[in-house]
C-alpha cells in the first residue's frame, strides 16, 4: 500500500472524480491517486449534514480539498463563466 500521508494536499473538483458506488452514494469517489482507495467525503461530526471541504483516501492517505464544495453541498453545478457571459449578451 502506498503512503501519501506526507504528500502535499491536492485540490480537486468532486464532480471530476469517479463515483465509487453510484447506486449507494453520490458522494463517495475513487481516489484519483492510488485508484484503489475511496474518498468518503468527510462530514462535520457535530452537524453530520454539513460536508467538509477536506477529505483523505482511506487506502493511501492522500489528502484532498474539494474546490467545488458548495456545488457538492447543494447538489447543483455552479454556472461556468462562459455560460454567464452568454447570458449577459442575450
């Protein structure tokens, strides 16, 4: 097993990752580093409905920050800058 616990934290978009078990969870994803581990999507222990922006692979220990955490929390994709520009021109 790889040990990435001392490696720099990686910034990723949750929406770019592969779901580990889409039929069971829309949050758990396959680790993009070791491809064998799972990123469970950490939650605030006092308020479990709040998803945290930091996560760690259960297999290799690589740490991540979700740059699209607000989209993950709400279940919606934020509009891209390009779509905003198109709306302004219409």
